[in-house]
């Protein structure tokens, strides 16, 4: 099976802009989780989607949002970008969320 | 509240020496604990989970509920073990909490 894919791999934006990141899970996986990874904070959970519904949400401001499509592909959106949003954004998929998560390569976002 | 604590950001050991990466957690329910590893230029991947009680690449980890710890151990470190290691907890709501990671360097 193909692994989790994320697009784009690298992104440069300026403050105030918005960005959309995409994640395609492993075929058959219905749960997609998003994480923000920074050197200081490590991995922090953003949210989890399952069957097109947000099932869990981490402690991030409302500027961070996401959605999941019927084919389980997921997008996350960050509006009004801030410098502190520069990070590696990882998505992970699993069959139903209660099993092993498989991570994608991440999207590295740089906000200038 | 910080659910998972990895007190060591950096850890260096010599090849062949024992290695222990510490992980402490705080959770009142029955958590599930994991160790994830990220080798250089590779994806984050699962190393082991406590419910499996297995040894992967020579690593083991025992859940100590009394000390709320899930330390990762290997009796003889190898150079290929050099990587970033993350301890993670999954709560009963299926939400994951990761520690800040420990960078392990095995010195030849």
C-alpha cells in the first residue's frame, strides 16, 4: 500500500496570509490526525477527523481548521498566518483511530 | 496539562553501552503508551506500544503504573539507534499526547 502523502512538502507564506495543506491517508484508513511539530514544543495535536467529522480537537486557536472528504483525504487550513505558525505539519492516518498511526512526511511551512 | 514528559532532550551513549530513555506521564485513567522513532530524513514511525509487550530492534519498555513511567531500554546500543525518540500517550478518547522528544546519539 502507498503510504500517507502530504502536499505541498514546502511552503513559504507571509504574515496575514492563509494556507491550505493536504493529506491523503493510506487506502482504507478513515481516521486522519494533524500535528504541529516545532523544536520547542515537539508534536502537538491539532485535530482528528473520522468519517468526515471532527472527532477530537487540540488546544489551538480557531485560525486552525480542517475538514475531511468522503474519500478520507483531509485538508487543514490556517488563516491569518503568524510567524509562530512556522512549523512542520504532520498528518497521520489509521484505520479507525484506535490503532497504530502512520505518519506522512510532513509539510514544512515557513511564515515570513 | 502536560501529559507526557521526556526529561532528556539529548542523550549520548557509547556503542555497546546500555541505553534508557525516560518517559513519565500523567493521566488518571488507563492510558495506552507508545514509543515513536524518527531516524534522520525518515518519517516518524511506531517503535513499540505497551500493550504488545514486544521487543523491537532490541528495545523494550515496561509500563510502571505506580511510577507513571514508560521508559525505553536497550541493553547494547548500536550506531543505527541514533534517532529522535518520542513517547506518546493515547487517552480513552483516542487523543494522542506526545512528549517533546529525546535525541539519542550513539557514539562509535
